[in-house]
């Protein structure tokens, strides 16, 4: 899928809103931002701010109630141009590691030889070339997540959506996979929208960070991240600017959590109906 206007953002959201449970739960309110071709954008914020809901709206898995969403100039439709990586790898247990990658390539109509060659090349890129014939249950969680990333990249997506892909992994494995993700992104330059609760991770990986407020989810601010590239070789974590940005984001999120806790405490004391329209700020 190609866009008619090459200067057009690859992802564009305008005044997006979404509710659940027959309108009783307001998940998102007036969300507007763009993602440019090849840009790495992270979504961060407290629990309940709608990060995963927003990612699923971008992927076309759920529809917004208000506003518009365009991916490559059209309403989003799940497909090979839009790949998604979840917190768990969601591999097919009856297929080998290579077979999981070949499965998505078969849907693209590639020949058996081409599928195998591309699967092994991608496994080499994520450090799993020697595990092509293993089954998912024989791999560690981190190795399974690498296969999930390789499978997403197999279809050569223009947009890669990632929903806390490293959250369930140990610290060392997270560190390795972050570096591999930066390397793969620098080579392929797909647009990435990355959901994480880890502020350090967002600052390390992103070019821009969209900070969301909860209840309902809405944009608090968009932070530009300008560190020397490639970050896989120029680790910014020793820079004073990294510490300052991390502290700023943590402070904003801490204030949001405190505001929410104070509102819940008041609601318990006086009754939630009296505070239905209260502003915790």
C-alpha cells in the first residue's frame, strides 16, 4: 500500500474518542497526533490511560467512536503492511521456529524455497539461526519473543505496533532485545508505535514520546527525544539530558497517579455521584 502524498504522515489520528461498556467507561478522549514514515514513537502513561486501546485502534482491530484514524492515507485494516507484536509471542506451538515465520510468508504467496531462506535470514538477524528447527516450548520467553519479532518483520511492514513486548522478560533479556530492536529499526526504518510502562525504555528507544493521562485517556504532552544516532552504538543513558527527560516524565506520571488516588479517596468519603464532574487537578 502506497500513499498518494509522500509528505503525508504514515499514521494520523484526529480527535479520536472511544468508550466501552455501553458508554459507561470512557477510554480515550480527543486524541490527535501523527507518526512520520520511519519514526519511532512510544506511548506511555499510568495504567488506565488507554495505551493498548489506542494501539488496537491504529491497527484497525477496534473502531473509534469519534474522530478519524488514517494509516498510509486510508482507514486502518489489519494486514501485512501493519504488523503487531504483543507482550507474549503467541507462536503456533505445532510449528517449528522457522515454520512460524514461514507461515506468514506463505500467506504472501512466496515459494517454499524463498520462505525458508527468508525465515533463516530473519532468525539470524535476531540471533536464533541455530534454533530454526526447535519448537516454541523448547525456547525461553526471551527467545520466543525474538521469534515473534522476526515473524512480524517477515512481512516487511511499513508500520510495526508493539504492545509492551519486553515487559515479561528479565532485565538482561530486555536489554539485549532493546538493542536488537534498535538495530533492526535502523536498517529497515519502518514506523514503530511502542507501548511501554518503562520510562527508561521509552526515552532510550524513541524519537518522540506521547504521554497520556488517565480517566479518560488523553494526551498530556508530546516530548521530542533528540539523542545521537544510531543509539544501538551511542547509548544516551549517560547523558544529563537523558536523566532530565526521565525525571520529567516520572514527575508528570507521579502527579497523575496522585491526582487519581486523591479523587478516589474523595469519592469514597463523599460518594462518587457528587464527584462525577470533579476535576482532580
